[in-house]
């Protein structure tokens, strides 16, 4: 299974509570932090919801 590198590039402060929780559920805490997640439909959906705050590399 392939992995995705997800980087937080914009602060979730001031965003909707649902989007803040999604960023937290992805394991992102600080701007510039990178996490690796398996490429699943669930993760893709989470990324799509908050894609304006993230940078994704396959």
C-alpha cells in the first residue's frame, strides 16, 4: 500500500471546529509538521475536507 506525506502549511486557528478536529485526527499539531499515512479512501476524504491547509505528496 502506498503512503502519503501530509504537511500542515496553514494554521487551523479560526477555522471551523470540524476542520480543526480533522487536522488533529490526521496527527498534525504544528505548522510545518509532516506525517506519513497510508493511502486509504478515509484518509483521502479527510485530506479533501481540509486541503486548503495541507500540502500532500504521494
